[in-house]
């Protein structure tokens, strides 16, 4: 299992945990906020929970407060790399 998540994995998690479909290309290019993409705090909490289950690593509390996918990926990937 990889120690970093990609925009493709985040897009899949957003669809699964938050019910929001966003093309990975849009996540990679845009710096839109989660709210503009239709992901609310409960959706983000679901994404964090799924990542914790998949990777067996607790995510920092700040992950649930990230405003953009880019911030989220940077924080989560640094946490996963530190635990690898």
C-alpha cells in the first residue's frame, strides 16, 4: 500500500464518503475549497475516518479543518510519510 494518497484516491473518497463527484483533474488544477466542491464538515470527517481505517494511522485533528483539497493532501501525506 502506498504511503501517499493521490488526487484520484481523494476524488474516490469524496464520492464514497461524502457523495460528491469531482473529477481528479479538477482537484489537481483547482484550489477550490471543499465547501465550493460540495463537501461539508461531515463529509470531510467521513473521508478522514476512511483514510484512518485504510492506512491504520490516526490523522491529525487539523485534517478535518482543511479548507482545500491541496491543504488536505499535504497534511495527510506528510502524516502518512511520518508513520511509514
